């Protein structure tokens, strides 16, 4: 059975199985970025490190968006053959 990924941040415990529920909770928190934010605020981050991290995250998001666009373009069906006769 699939667990709802977002249900007001509530994790259901079934058959007293706390370990699997804890894994699901960690997965939800990780996907939403709470764990990264918590790890960043545990220690002081120098302003240069903040700038480097933010620039890296921007570049990574641009790259990921571009790659996802290219992958979706290649995976779509019924597209026009870009090189007709070259199979």
C-alpha cells in the first residue's frame, strides 16, 4: 500500500511498525527541504559560503530544468523525425 506523500504532515503508524513510519516521515521532511534547512542552521555559515551555496543551487536548478526539458522532448511520442531517412 502506498502512503500519502502529503497529508498535513501526518504519518500513520500501522501494526506498531514505528521504523517504517519514521522512514516515511524522514522521506517527507527530506523532500520538502526541512532537513537541509535544519542542517544549515546548526552551525554558522560564512557569507562567502552562503553565496557559493546559493549560486550552486541556482546553477543546479537551471541545469536540472534544462535537462528535464530535453528528456521530456526526447521521450514524447508522435514527434517529427529530425533526420528523415537516417535510421
